[in-house]
């Protein structure tokens, strides 16, 4: 599938791609409420002539804690020629700040005309990239290997769609590409792992004016533990020898009155590191700091508080070999457009983290997102269109190992 001069064919109908992205961004669809987006995608694919039997939903939403309107949308297209199956993906949900978005074009940018909302380019731009690639394959009659389109739900609230996907429905793809990022030359090949911690401190209530000495204040225990973690370099940016990580106390709730020595506090924190062993060390440092603080705060009768500590892995880190075929395919597609591919590692979680756990190494590519999760969010149109061309090159199999 090359043009007469031997160059790759990566032409996309630009105005169709842009209006598809804008139509998608206008659909409300925060996490757990993706059915409008899914229905829109299904009807566009049917309109383009995709056989209804190829389009299915899985049952991820029944396994995800907290449920959801729909499962993941998965489309399995047979190849028009032989070759390893390729998977193209982008998550359907947006963060709540994007609900009510009114996308408008302003030169090279798309923004929301509603100044109180974000745009939802994260990740409707990615969804539009994947859709454009397939719609262009059909429109231009390009041949292609077997393809899976995977549109996960609930990325923003914990990578749930990718985590709970019915993996057998994906059809054993060999090369997987996820669009969820900014510049089109970026190839994300790794991301950090994240532990969520929940800490409950039980103190002892007493009258704060009459007999404060008889109580054990749960807030004091937390304060001492957090001060200890901060002084010893376990809070915020963590650097111990050649080990790196981060941690953050994000949420504290406690207390109902100033005249009561506060008996109960709950706290939520996180710990991240690319290194799973070091990440566990951070979690251990938290546990020890809170237990130590609980032993140190005593009532006049010698009573102490207690700590209930739980930690849950939200997602594991992953790192693809820069020399692996999926990375070199993505790099080749990017180079063929005259861009210089830049391999990078992320410090946030991606659906690709769970794809790696399921045995489907996935690179994540840019699609023009800017200032995501804010009301200043915009989509950089030229970058988005480059993303569409890269996706078309990868979906058609024009770039090969
Ligand atoms: Zn995203």
C-alpha cells in the first residue's frame, strides 16, 4: 500500500477527523457513564459498513468495584490480508470537569466555549484517532492485517476498564497501540506503579477542656507520623541512594468538635515508584511511622491509640524494551512522517500498565492533548492530525517489522 513514488499512504480526510473529534468531545461521558460515547461509536462503525457481529461489549463493568453503565467496547475486524493482529485503543471516559463541554475551533486549537469546563481531549482525541484510522481504511479500501479496536471505560478513576477487560475478547493481539497523550512524536514505553494506602487511627475521646489528659488525639498521632515521614525523606519526592519514588498524603478526615479530644481519623495516601521493591519500602515506611506515632501518644492513664493500615496496588509499573517490535513499529510510523520519535517513561498510570499485566505490551502515543483535567484544556489540531496519520500507518500495516 504505497503511493506511486514509494512513499507511505497516510492521507486522512482532515475535516472529517476534526469534526469526529469535536462530536466526540461534546458527548458527556465521565467515568462510569460512557454509554453515550459507546453508542455513538457503534453507530458510526455500522454506518461505515462494519458488520454488527464484529462489535461487542465485554462485562468489565460487572467486575469493576462501583459498577458502571457499560463494559468496554471491543471491535474485532478480520484482516483483508494475513499478519499478526494489531490492537488500537483509547479510553472513552473523561474527567467530570469536561461534562458540558462545547468544543469550538480556534485556529490550530480546539477549546470549550463553555468556560467552566475542560475539553475532554483526554481522551476523546485518542478515540477519534483510532476511529479515523479505521474509517480511512474502509473509505480508501486499504488492505490491513486483523485488527482489534479497544475502547476501555473508567480509565480516569483507576484504569478499571483495562484492568477488568475480558482479555479473551481481544483476540491475542501481537502489537498494541494506545493513544492518550500530547505530542505525536512521543512514544511512551513505561510508567510507574502506584499503591493506595488507607490508614485509620483510633484514639481515645475525652473532654478537651475538663480532662484532655485522659484522651488520645488521633490528629496528633497523624501529625507526628507525617512529620516523621517528611523529616526522614519519605514524603513527597523520595530519593534514597539510587532509588526514586514519590508519596503523598492526600486526604484526611477527622473531628466534629473542638471540645472533644479527637478519637478517630482516616487518611488516604499514595506511593509511587517504577521499582516495585522500593515502592513497597515506601509503604512500609508509612506503616512504621504511623505505628510508632501511635505508641508515643499516651493518655494520663497510659492508654495509646491504634492504627489500622491497608495498602492496595492500584497498578504495577511496566517498562518495554526499546528494541521490541511494538516500539520500533511506532517509531517507524512516526519517522515516516518526518518526525523524530522520542521514547519516554511516565510517572502516571496508563491503561498500558494493565495491558502489560495481561501480556499485551502496549505503547502509548500522543494525539494533541494539552493542559488536560483543567478548564484551560485544548487540543492542538496539527498534532491530533499527525496522530491520525500515524494510526493509519500502523493499522494498515504499511509499517512493518
Ligand atoms: Zn487519558
